[in-house]
């Protein structure tokens, strides 16, 4: 979800890539559904392992789950590393509507954090 949100909210100014330390091998169907509600199509995305990006330079690396921070590899070329802990909605339990509610909440929390970051970056580069 974070990759799709960065692409949408960054309005073309950011390239974004998402990967996990223990990828499921598929994009969760509920993630696809709640992102489609925002006009973001994840149906062609794939689950990737962080090792695919090892050694690549990044301006920013953001980990989003507590378990990811502990098992995320070091990106020595990253100019900035941030940790934004969010609940992993894939672990939500309950009826379908309850699980979808968790996916929506986490989606909205991630979106709010990205909006805050993008706004701060824009403010830091705009002339006074």
C-alpha cells in the first residue's frame, strides 16, 4: 500500500518501491481492494523481497512495520532512513468487514504520514 500511496501522493515527484523482509508472494487482495477505493490500482503489483534492492542508492528508505525495522537490511547508500511503525493489516482477524476496516485504517495512517512528509519536504525546498 505504501508504494502506491507514495506514487499517488507524491504526484510524480517520487519513485517508490515496496519490499518486505518476509514477502507473502502476492499482494493481499484486501490491500488491492482498499487502494482501489482511492483510485490506486495494485492489481499488477507483485510482492518483492528487500534483497532485490540491496546495494542500490536511495534518497529515502522507510520501514513501516516493527518487525521490518528489526530485520530490514542496511541501505548504506540511503541518504535518510525513517521508521514509521504501522500495524500489519494482513494479521487482522474477524469478519471480512472488520478486516477491511483494519486495511482502510492502516492505509489512511500511511497516507497521512506520507502527506506530512511530502509537505515538509516541499516547505524545505520552497523559497521563503
